[in-house]
C-alpha cells in the first residue's frame, strides 16, 4: 500500500477538491452535468439539422442524409 493519509496544508486551494476528496453527491452532480450537456447537444443538433443546406451534391452517402430536409423531401440536386 502507498501509505496512510498525511497532514496537508489547509491553506492550499485546488479546483479539483484537494487531497483525498470524495464528494458525497458526486453521482447526482455527474447526472446533472450529463443532462445539461445532452440538452445543449440536442439543441445544437436540432438547430443544425433544420438549417443545413448543401450547395453541391455530395459525392457519396453522408450521415446527414438521414435527417436533412432536402433529402427527406425527395428533392434531388439538379431536378426540381
């Protein structure tokens, strides 16, 4: 074993919590952070999908063809 806990200076501040930190509510904090991140990513994804425009035809299949409006409507480049 690496040894026991030793006295550390109390005046040292660390953004990660300092020595031997073990927050009691880390699971709920993590869940909140994941929820906020997922909400922001979903909003950005929705905005991007609604405003995506292709000015030239893709040379091959691209994943955004699954959700882009211009491909869902059946419209093909060059044919209207």
